[in-house]
């Protein structure tokens, strides 16, 4: 894929934020129901409130450079227990988010669209919610019509399992795990649909 680099080399799709919180208006594209969402508008305006944005870098890891499979136990908001063993044999997308994160709201419709596109290829999507109580998370799902589940990760179990790959303050962050449960690629910050689609397709093709 021409726009990304392997062997762990980061490719920035947008400028890194300055210490003063530079505007992100040029890189946030709203679509669907997110257009009328107040926090999504905030992201488009570049106010940089309620979240610490990732730098927008996209990193792919060559097969030989991937670390051991991710290992953890977590609980979804519906009470279902999930372990990393459930990831074996499937490509898995993990999206770290919380409801007051403006770019999380901007990218939600894109994530759902990709979920629908890839679910028949055995790709599973999970949100990893870092802050919210169940009513807040449920309201987010209803607002954006999300059909994939999210972990209630206020205890940090999932986040700890990917320590070093997901900076605690960089929300949203999206990981693509290969069929062995290893991190194949990472996006820090709001995802771009074409980029994430390519990352998922590459993992499926392995």
C-alpha cells in the first residue's frame, strides 16, 4: 500500500499537534448523522476540547516485526466475557474511544460502515470504552447506530494489554490485529475510511 510504510515506520497523515493545541479543522471530514452532532462540530472547528488527539500517524508492522499476541480478559457492556483467545483465527479491529471524545464521534459512522463491509469476511470489530458508564455508552451506540459491541474498560484491562502501542492519552486509537492476535497496524487519532479499509484488507489477505 503506497501511502503506508512497513517495519514499524510511522506515516503521518496530518500535522502533529503543537503544545498549544493546533487546529485540526483541515483533516476532520463529517458524514452521515455525525454532521449534526455538537461534539463532532467541535472537532471540525478544531476547538480540541474533551479529548487529547492522536497525531494522526498510521503504522504498519511487518509480520517479522510483530510482537506476541495480545492477551487479556475483558467484559462487554452487555455483560459478555471476552478473552483474547476469541480473536484467534480472525482479523480483529479494536477502537479505543469514549463518548465525549469529539473525533470519536466523527469517525463512528465510518467504523460502522467498515464493520458492515467486512463482517462477512470474518472480521470482528470491538470498541474499547475507557471512561463511560453503560447508559452513556449505550446512548452513543444508539446515536450512531453502531452494531458492534464495546468493552467496558474503565479498569484498563484491555488498554494495559496493548501498553506501549496505545498511549493512554491518545484517543481515538484503532488497532488491527492479525489472525494470530498480533497487532498488524495502528492508527493514532481519527481514522480515514480508505486507510483503515486497506489495513483491514491487508490483514485479511495474510
